C-alpha cells in the first residue's frame, strides 16, 4: 500500500515538474518573441530618427499664408472616395455611366472634379499633397527614393496647412473615421470624430492574416 502511494506521489510530482518545465519553456519563447519585436521597433525608430526630426521643419516651412477674409464662412465637405475611379475612367474602361451619382452631388451644391487626377499613386502621398496645397516631391530628398517610411506624410495629413488655415478662421473640424487605415482613421486635431467603421488597421490585418480571411467580406464590408 505504501509502495503504491509512493509511486502515485512520484507520478504526480513528475507531472507537476513537466507542467512547470513546459510553462517556463513557453514563457521563455514568449519573452524571446517580445524581445524580437522590441528590437525591430528600436531599429525602426533609430533608422527614422532624422526623418521624425525633419518632419516638424517640413510642416513649418510649408505653411500657407492666405490673407483673404470672408464675412460668411461656407460649410466645407472634403470627400475622398479612395480607390473609386473618376467619371471619365469608369465610362472609358468599364462602360459605366456614373452621372446619376455625380449629378446628385452637383445638385446638392458639391463641386465634383470629374477630370481630376491624383498627384501620386498612393493615398498617403496624395492626401499629404492636396491637404497642404503643394507637391511633395521634395520628401524624396529627405527620406530617399527607396524609402517606405511614411512618418512625414502621415504628420502632414494630421497637421495639414488646410486644417491650420480653417482652424484660424474659426471652423469646427468634424472627422469621419471611416477608412480604418493609417492617418485617415482618426485625427487628434478634430473637434468631433464620428466613427463609421468599427475596424481599425490592426483589426483588418488580423482578419486578413488569420483563419478569418475567408469571412473577410462578411465581417468588414458594411460594418459601420
């Protein structure tokens, strides 16, 4: 009887020891993964330190000076249909007549730039350009032609010259957090933020890179 109890105790101790060994092994693996992530973040911050320092200078140097004063300030709606082709392109390449939509906007008092072209192929660069009323080719001299760092364009969108000018004129800034991506997902300068899409960039990437991928169109689309 004593022998059986000793054997059972030994097995229990062995299982406990195995559990703790497995726990510590997993803990060490987790710590190593976290350290790898921290090292990568550190390298990125070190590599882009000069870019982050230059970004404030770029914003200050590029500030627009507009002296025109208006007695009545009109409401301004700046709507960017990201990835949505222009009216002429839809008609030429897709044989699709989009006049019903653009006519609706025109009748509501909107100006529709039917033949407009974006300055840059990326939303980040294009918005940084339009919201600061300038071409931003000079950024390649600061960050390099092959750089994929978006620190300066992101800050130029958030702290744009258009926002600064309108803010100085007493405008209230209402931001629609509708994209879920990068600097257009939120803006700390907004007086009012209205969230339309419940998913942010992290949530979207998580869905797109996990077993949830097959259900992406059901989860993300019309999620507002």
